């Protein structure tokens, strides 16, 4: 995230929770969300399908390992 905001990298894929503050302040600009539907936290950001990339669909998953 720090490298994105500092313009050391051009893009990244991250969870909305990590990015929403930077999007609201204008420090970063979302291009699209990776799910099949728009994110409630970013209703004006299109999905990858709406952006013309219908083959991309990312479903996040989490696990705990002990």
C-alpha cells in the first residue's frame, strides 16, 4: 500500500478494506472490483466484467491454520 500511494508501483490488487481510506482521500483510484457484483463500499466502481474483462473473477477466501 505504501508503495502504491508513493507512486513506486503502478497498481495492486488488495482488499477494499485496505484501500477505501486511500480511495476516499484521493491518494489512489480504483479501476474495477474483481468480483461478479459491485462492492457496496464502492458502488461507483465497475466490476471487471463491466470493464470488459468477463473472464476475470476472484473469490476471496480465508483460513486459519493451527
